[in-house]
């Protein structure tokens, strides 16, 4: 009887079973990929900030020409020297480059989406990494490293550009990308390019550029420092702790969150389809259910008959989704790792496996709940009426 019902059900509901299988597969794929992506972003950011050895609080000011300190800078440095909450601070100078000071080899000006600053590789505030996650220590003469967010129609690896000031021009070649934890986030409106110390000195010596100073403050109590700092009324371009810097990477988290939301919707759709299919099947199998009850078969055994079928479907869909999620995860993560340094050895297989098991359990649970109507079926009602009013 059981085998007969299962065979009959699989034969007459091929389309519905196949659609359910596809939804389970897609749900498993998207959930596994989005969870893995979220894990890479959250744990990767922690690792990225740790290996970059960043400060606790960042202050960015507009300075004079070629790094000449302003009165605001001198007041800020005096405050940092005297404040008891400051353990130490470091200062890096950068040159601000505007569109009319930047051109390609074809003598045409380049359009910038972000405020561009030029810093020397000899920065003391943080570590920089190349696209292979290797520590970037030296840059050759005439070479430039740019963040990923600038790699568009404006910059491409291998392009040659000029930085100019008046009649002075200096040629640079885009050698590669740099991973800059402070200014590399997509939401950060400022972008930093790195050049050698010698090239930086040449720009300062022969040109005139508006500059900025970046102060990296090290403190044990960020909140106490901030309360005293904000009362001073300094004029700054930007200030904030590392929590604010982390939010500049929020776009990657939003994409992962949207994908996770889509996955949950797929699970809900699968559950609704499952309930509709089971209720429809129970109605069609009214006679068989009544006969099984009449011969003494308990409700649990009859319900398990239907649950087994959806257990098999969900397992097949979850297994397929598991294998599809691996390359899909790699594709998603590849866009993330271009911008941050992640720890090697992230195991996507374990997360995908756990997600697959959870999806199967959810589907089976919904299937079992949907067979609750079987308890209400009595042998006499089934034999007398059936589901369409006919007499058996």
C-alpha cells in the first residue's frame, strides 16, 4: 500500500515535485553562499584591521601647501601631546590631487569620483597590502598603487598618467592595486594612492599642492579621548574611530544581507508549495488513507509515508545546492577579497554542509506539520464519501 501510494504520487505530480526540488536547491545555494559571504566579511574585517595595525582614532586635517602645518594643526598636535588619554600618535602627510592636476598620456584630464590623495609608502600608521595579500613595503620609482575602487575607466593597471603643478609634470605608471584599510572602503569619499618616498619628495620640491595631515591616535579609552577632543573645536576633514571606518565596508555586508533575504523568501515559497502539495495529495488519497486506518495503521505511520517522499526530495535538492553553492560562494567572495585581507583557510564546505542539513530539516518539519489533517480522517468518512463525493 505504501509503495503504491508513493509511486502513484511521484508519477502524477512530476511537475510539482520537480519545481519543489528546484526551489530547495536554489534556497540551499543562496543561503550557503550568503552565509559564507557574511562570515568572510565579518571575520575578514577583524583580521584585516588586525594585520593592518591601525590606530584607535583617526583625525584628518587640511594643511598648507606641501605639508606646511597650519595653526589648527599646531593646536591639534599640542592637544595630543598634553592629553593624558593619548598614549601615542603618528602623523602622515599627503598631497591632495584635483582633476586639473591629473592627466593621462593623451593630455586629457581625468575625471575623479573620489577626492584623490597621494601618500608615500613610508607611512607609519598602518600596513598596506597588494592584491595577493602580501605586505607592500617598497614601490619603484615612477610607480603608483591605487585602491580597487579607482580601477575603472579612470585608472587601469598599466596606464601611464601625469601629476602636474603649473609647468611641472611627473609621469607615473599604475603598477597594481593596494589594500588600504583606512581609505579603501567603497563608502569612503576619499581615495589614497601610494608612491615611493623619492617620488613624493620630488612632487613636494618641484610642485605646489594642497596637502593634508592624517593623525593616528593610540588610546586605551576612545570615548574619554573623544569627549575631550570634541570640546576643542578643531577644523578637520574627517575624524572617527575604527568602528566608523568599518562602516565604509557596509556595501559588501548589504549585498550579503540581500542575498540572505532572498534565500529566506525561497524557503518560505518552498514551504507554501509544500503545504499546498501535501493537502492536495491527502485529498486525492482519501480512500487509501481511510483503508490504512481501517486496517489499524496508526496516524504517525501514515504521516511518515508522505514525509519520506519530501525528505528524499529535500535531500536531493540540498545535495545539488551544496555543490552549486561552492563555486557560487567563490564568485561572491572573490569580489570581497579584492578589497580586504582575509585569513587563509576559510572552510566554505563546512558552512555549506550545515546550511544544507538545516534546509532539509526545515522542509521535513513543514512537511510533517502539513500532514496534520490526516489525524482528522476517519475510515468510515473516507470509505463513504471519498474526496469527490463518490462512494467507494
